[in-house]
C-alpha cells in the first residue's frame, strides 16, 4: 500500500514538474507616457482568431503577471474599458514569442498604434527593417463619429468604399522614436499608405529603419521593434511593438 502511494506521489510530482517546464510568465508594468502607472487595465494574450487565451489585470502600481503555456501568440493588448474612447485607446504588441519568461511593458494614451508588422528587405547587407503600422487618433476618431456608433459607420463605409481618416495627415522623423531591443534606431524614410481595412479605406504608414549595432538579442533570436509616435498634429502619444524573428544565416 505504501509503495502504491509512493508511486502515485512520484507520478503527481513528475506531472507537476513537466507542467512547470511547459509554462512561462508574461509580466510587466502598464504606464502612460509620463511613466505613471495605470491600474485596473486588462492585459490579454490572443490567438490568430483574436480569441482571448489568457488575461491579467494591473494593480495600483500598474504591474501584471500571467502564467501561460509556452508558444508564439498572435498579439498582446492592454485596455481599460472605462477609459476607452474617452481618454485613451489601446496598446498592442504582435507576434509574441513566449518561449521563456517575457517582460512586456505597455504604454498607451490617445494614439493607438495598430497592426504593426515588420520584415527585412532582401537588400544586402541586410542592415534595415521595413515596418508597417496604422496609427489611429482618438481626437480624430471622435470627430469622425461617436465611438458607440463606430462599427455601424465602418460597415457603411465598407459598402460605399469611403475613407475613414483617423490617422495623422503627416508624420515626420522627429515625431517617431523607434528602437530595436530598446536601442534607438535611425528612421530612413516614411511613406503614407492607403489600406483596405474591412472593406473601408484607412491610412497607414510604412517606415524603413537602420538596425542599431548591438550584441543585445531577444530570446530565441527575436528582435523587439518598438514604435513611439508623438503626433505634432494632435499632440497625442502612442506606442506599438512587434517581435520579428531574425533570419538564421547558414553557410
């Protein structure tokens, strides 16, 4: 009997160890652009279908933590519903490589940096990244429509092929702070783009940056690309991030 109990306890212990090995923590601190903590913000991890897989809520110091299964996730976003559409919008990070404990520190205000994507152009010596993002201003959104009716108006816009103009009309290099693994990167060029989003036309931007020289690397050969925009047009701040898997060079 004692031997059976010992075997069961060993199996339970082994299962717990295996589960612990298969789990990691995503954690961080949510703040505004004055570095003040934002409490009661919900942080979600989503899959490709935009289903919420994990969530955590920030404490009075803006801190959050969630234990999740190892893997790559479509996106992480932070939102406080009581503020949304009134004083703030949202923060987004994309292509999240959660293979070991990962710190992500959302910042957000009235400018949402949505749909960030990045790739390395096929131009030697492979020293730049192209980054795509869609900035959305709360000030311009409120002028466009009451957010409560936004979905209905977006639906009508998609039928009529209208333009939903809620992005800054122009972005200069001085308005952008771009970094790779927290190291500042030089912005080489900026292009405004028309994007078909759910049938309607919205404005987005692509920028090309020069990779900063550094030995710092993210886990599993990912570069964390951070975009902070301070729009001169609206005075609003926004931040978005993307984790880009680095190409493995073989000889």
